[in-house]
C-alpha cells in the first residue's frame, strides 16, 4: 500500500473515531500531539486500529512522541514496521523445504 493510501486510511480513522466526524482540516503535518488530537487513550485506540488494519504489531517502545506527532510520522512508522515484519516472516535461505 502506498504512503498516500496509508496516510488517508489513518486520517479517516482519526476524523471518524477520535474527532467524531469533525474534519478539522487534518493534514499530513497537523501536530496531533501538540493540538491534543491524540491523548494516551486515543493513541492506544489508534495502535489497535493500526494493528488490525495493517497487520502490524506496534511494540510499546515504538509508542513515543516522534512516531505519533503527525500523520506523516505515523505513516512512516507503519510502512517501516510492515517492511520489518515482512522481512522477519521470510524463510531464511537454505531453510525452505527442510524438516
């Protein structure tokens, strides 16, 4: 999934579920933490959504301000974690088909 699609999926979740339909002109660089859009509770709801929607596990040490400051940073984290988890799921060379 491309960055723009990931970002829009996350933006829609925030508008619908956190801001309860109030668009508030949320863009890629809207300071979500600074403006109080994300609280500890809404961040945990977002982490659950990211896990369910994108099939990633967000470790607690990744739930930090730099990863949730805006949509762009959340999108970058999601893409990075998807890539890491896909790489980790691959069978190491020479191990396929052995029992």
